[in-house]
């Protein structure tokens, strides 16, 4: 960690990884992996191959995936059907719930309206 010429603190992530105990590094990575900005950049790499600013982790060029990004891309590709089915089912449940709430609201409205007539 150092202060740059503009007075801002600069942190070298690799330096942190190299100097923390392994269990602390794992804990830090677990925490970072749940951060929205980290998820976005990893998702960009998984789907597009690059972050929005043109960064990427290690890539393999052989047929057998040998980097974590390539292994994850293979897992996603192989599980795409299941992921899509689960997401569609989840969205259908949400639509059904919204429809049920809408119908209940209309039923209550009509019941109230009839009580005044």
C-alpha cells in the first residue's frame, strides 16, 4: 500500500495475496466474490471473454479447458439447459404470483363495489 502523488492510497492486490496467510486470502476472495462489481466483471469475462475495460484472466488455447475461466465457461455451456429451465420456472412462478395478487385485488374491488350498490 502506498500514497500516490495525488494523495490517494494505492493498494497492490497481488501484494496482499502474496503476504496474507492462505486462510485469510480465501476469506478475502470469498468476500470479494460476492461483491456486485466483481460478479459483473467475472460475468463479462465468462460471457464476452473480456471485462468492459478489456481485461481478462488467463485463457487456454487447447481443446481441454485448463484455466478457471475456461473451466467455468464449459460448466455454463454444459448446464445451460438446466439453468435456463430453472430460470424460466422461477419467472413463471413470479408471473403466477403477480397474477394471483392482481386477481385478488380485483376480487376485493368488485366485492367492495357491490357492497355500495
